[in-house]
C-alpha cells in the first residue's frame, strides 16, 4: 500500500487532532507516574503505614482489622489519585470529546472500581497473612495456586457479575443487521448462544467489540454505537476478528500464562521478604503494617512481565486478524474498519519503542491495514 492510499483511509483533521492528543496524553502519563512514585516514597519515608495502623488498630476481629487498614490506605490513595486524574486524564478526554461521561458518572465509576479493588486487595491481603503465619515455608506456593484459581474464576464471572457493574448487556437488537451477522456464524459453522450489545456509548464516544468470558459465560460483544458508523461489511469483518479469538481459544492461552507469572512473582517475594522486612525495620511489628510494602512490591514484580504479556497479546490479535481476512470477502473491509476505529478514538497509527514494550496490546493500526491490503487468499 502506497502512502497516499494509506492516508486516504483517514480523516486528515482527526489525524492532526490525534497527534496533539497523544502529545498531551504522554505528558500527563509521565507527570502522573512521577507524582504517584513520589507519593509512595513520601508514604514510606515518613512511616505513614505505621501511623495509620495506630489510628485503625481497634480491638476487633483480626480480618476486620485488616479490612479497615486496607480500606483506609486505599481511600486516601484513591482520593489523591482521582483528584490528579480528574485534572489531567479526564479533562483531556473531555477536551477531545472522547468521553460521554459527565463528572458525576465518572466519579460513580471510580467509586465502583474502588469498592471492587478494595474487596480484591483485602482478599489477597488476608490470604497472605493467613498463609504466611500458618505455612511460613510454603506460603508462596500455596498463595500462587490460590491466586491462579482465583484468576480463572474472575475471568469466568467477568461477563455475568463484574462487567454488568459498569455496563448494561443485552442481546443484540433484532434487525436486518443481526440477521446477517447470525448468518455469518452459520456460514462458518459456529454455534453461539447470541450476540450481545454493550452500552459503550454511555462511557465513550468511540465504538468497539470484544469477546469475553469462558465456557458458558463467554460472550461476543458489539458496542451499541457500532452500527451508526460502520457498514455491514465492516461490522462483519470486526465480528469475524472476534470469532477468531473464540476459535483460537485466546482467552485460555492468556490464562495459561498467569499461573507461571504468579508463581515466579510469589517465589521472588518469598526470597526477598526477609531482607525487605529488615530493611524497613518491620521485625517486631504487626504483620498488617507490612501489607502496603507487599502490595507495591508484588505489583512492581508483576509489571515486569508486562512486555511478555503484551507481545503475546499482539500475536493473538494478528492471528484473529488473519482469521477474519480468510473468511470475509474483502480483507480491506477490516482495514477500513480499523481506520474508522482509529479516527474515532484518536488512536496512534504507529507505536514508539516504549509504547510497544509497555502499552501496546494490539499491533499498530498501520501494520494491520497493510496486512489487510497485502493479504492474498489461498
């Protein structure tokens, strides 16, 4: 594909806007990251974890004591971070008309996320303390097994419990479009319960599609604003991409990697924990006080595997693209859909090295469109 052909797929004004947006977005990302790191340094330098424990150290049932401590720390952190993100990330998305949420709706979602995160972190923290105290030599392998099972359970429950907290899901409206899409499944000899519509327009101005869940909770989702901007051929191409994930069992492949990462992370924590306890002078304190250090250290170690996970994600996306190219009449229908999605969301067309390493879960739009253009059916 020559340069002019490629450029003609896009709206020139949206591309210029995208450049300005990502320039500001990267500045805010760097600024927010530095502020959060500084916040963590200040937190530990002034022993706020110990002072906060003194305030919340009530004579109550131990698990409740853990919950109050975790809740207090996360609440303070969330208030600070939400304030920071409001004046940076949220305001920027409003400026570029990328969000459909007013401040109230945005805050409600943040509160929902806070409640969910607090419960998950509490479960992890209580499990760590229980296992560390009960099985001091083997806690790391037991918690790795427990977390691996928990990750599978979360993926299973995602479409039926977690996602509905933030979005409304319903069977895709009966229409000529749905009838044609269901015929696509028949043509491919794939049996599914239904196609589902997600009210993405309540959160953002761009459209999207996804396949989530596993087993009998697996769902193929199309956003409610997809039909307004895309032709049937483009929607069919997007749907076939999602079917590709379904056929290739990409969800299960991702899950297979998680136990490996969790085991390595927990083992490194186990090896490092005595040294860290000594470094932070935690030898003679309640183990609850060590939880902030545990959560941060665990999170940092887990994030080191991000480049591997993103590399595999891009690999799965390329295979799903390949499946779509093979089954639709014209592969460039998916290429045109990518161009529209990129313009709608002001996405970058190419990634620099650090974005590819730490942020890019999909191949670049430019690469995917070139693959569509150059694809030759066998």
